[in-house]
């Protein structure tokens, strides 16, 4: 009888060890995959190709805004926007003039 109990306890220990090893492996695998994708995203964001893409998109939007006539609603919106920007950066612009 005691031999059967030892086998049962030994089997449970092996099972617990295997579960713990499995959980640790899953944890490190998830961390590794997460770090890998973070590094990939950061390398894309810091690449010159992405910078050129953003510049081309901004130029495209500016060119699109420059084409055609503005409606009264757009004139009001952009004038309010530029006034807010001018007010916010007025101290900086005043300091540059001195």
C-alpha cells in the first residue's frame, strides 16, 4: 500500500512540475513575441522610408488644400485654427523678433 501512495504522489509532483514548466515557457514565449513586435514597430517608425511616407502624405494633403477655392465654412474654420495657433505661439514669435 505505501508503494502505491508513493507512486501517486510522485505522479502528482511530475504533473505539477510539468504544469509549472509549461506556464513559465508560455510566459517567456509571450514576452519574447511581444518584444519582437515592439522592436519591429519601432524600427518601422524610425526608418527613413516611413519618414518619407509621412512627408509625402503631408505634402499631398497640403497640395490638396491648396487646390481649388475655399468655401465660407472652410475659410471660417482655417481662420479660427490659425488664430488659435498664432495666440498660442505669440510669445515664441515675439521672442524671435527681438
